[in-house]
């Protein structure tokens, strides 16, 4: 049985590695002692289409003057950054190349905690490396001054430096996510942007020619009985707001601790429902949000912005 699992992992690696690229950027660094000087940064990327579209993380190409892509077969190409969303930590590159091997994206079906997960990337530009683990948790949310990431996959597969922008795949070699961040002070906790989110953003880029995904501006969690009991909430289904960064929802008066239960009269049972409702809307739309605060049902109107 263990030998069969081992051979399965080998097969997955052989299938996916040709779809993983090394991303090299050249940027200028200024110091107090000298003028700006060029340095190289490295990360990973994943080939999405045989026409040359590649996805990576926005932080991988941050402040890059030039972005080069090296394929697994050694060919190197200058790339064009065709779309970027810093707040979602996603960037899309385009290269003019033939004989590309696009990754197979997992067809939508709910992930489950405990499923195997394999991270493949090009750390330091030294060739593909593989780490193996499981899906540790789902629907994680992390944020910083620049990024606001929700619906993340947490995995025990080690995310090495330079693996950002690479692939997180299932035991069939299908893309389930793009590794995006690792908590430095806690060994083995890595996160990946789910493939459904990547596909949504890529489709938006292809349809509209730019990235202006509607954004409500909350950090939340799917409410359950345990959370409801702990906080003494009057409902046990909905989107429980954890934080409201500067943006549309804060301007509309939403606060941490509120529970969103409907948007435009569509029932919201959790974060997946909330994201689906937002993605059906457009930047500039005004949505009606019903929520509970201190046991009382209230209503506000949120004008959607876009995730810059």
C-alpha cells in the first residue's frame, strides 16, 4: 500500500512539474550609502493555458522592472504582466512560447480536511522541489497592510522560500491552490489561494481585460453553533465579521461582531454564500445587507469597490 502511494506521488510530480515555472524579477534597491542598485528576486508560477498565460503571486513580482520566466525545460522568456491585484496577491503573466504544458485545474468539488496536498515550486531558481502534506484547514483568512486574503487553504505541505506562486495539487495532480504565504514564526503552517478563486479572477481578466473584482471589504468566518454559543449570538448561520478594514463596509457602518444573514434578500449561510453574492455583482453596485448586532436585526447599504 505504501509503495502504491509512493508511486502515485511520483506520477503526480512527473505530471505537474512541466507546468511549473521559475519567475525571476529585476528590481532596484535604494540604500542610504549608495544609489539604487539592481537585485534579483525569485518565485514560482503555474502555466494556466497553452497560449502562454501564467499565474503567480503579486508579491513575487512586486517592484519588478523586468519579469523573466524560465520553463522546466530550460527555455527563458521575457514576460508581460497582463493583470495584477495586490490585495488578492494574484498576478498574471503572458509569454510568447510554444509547446507549453498547462496545469489541470481541479473541477469544483468541496475539499475536505485531511486530503493529501503536494506543493511544487522553484525555490531559488534551482529546479523544482516537492513537499507533501495534507489539507489542514479551510476557509482561512489572513491580511496585512497590502493584502486581504479569504477562503484560503491551510496546508501542512512545507512552503519553502521561493515556492510562492507555485502549485498546490491533489493526489490526482490537479491544481487546488497557489501557495501564497507562510507564518514565519510557526513551522509548517502554509496557505494557498483556492483554485476556484484563481479561475474566477482569471476569467474576469479574460472577459474584461483588467482586474476589478467587486469587493465588500470584510474579514469574516462562517458562523456555526460553537461560535454562536461562545459569543452569545442570536443566530448560528451567517457570515460572522471578524474585522472591517478601511473600505466599503466600514463606510457603511458594519463592525466586527456583526452577523450578515442576507444580501439583496439572498440568504447568507456562510462565507461561501457571501462571496458568491458579491461576485455576481459589479463594482459600483449598491447592495442591501441585513445583519444582526447585539440581538437586533439591522440593515445597511454597501457600495462595492474593487480589490486593488
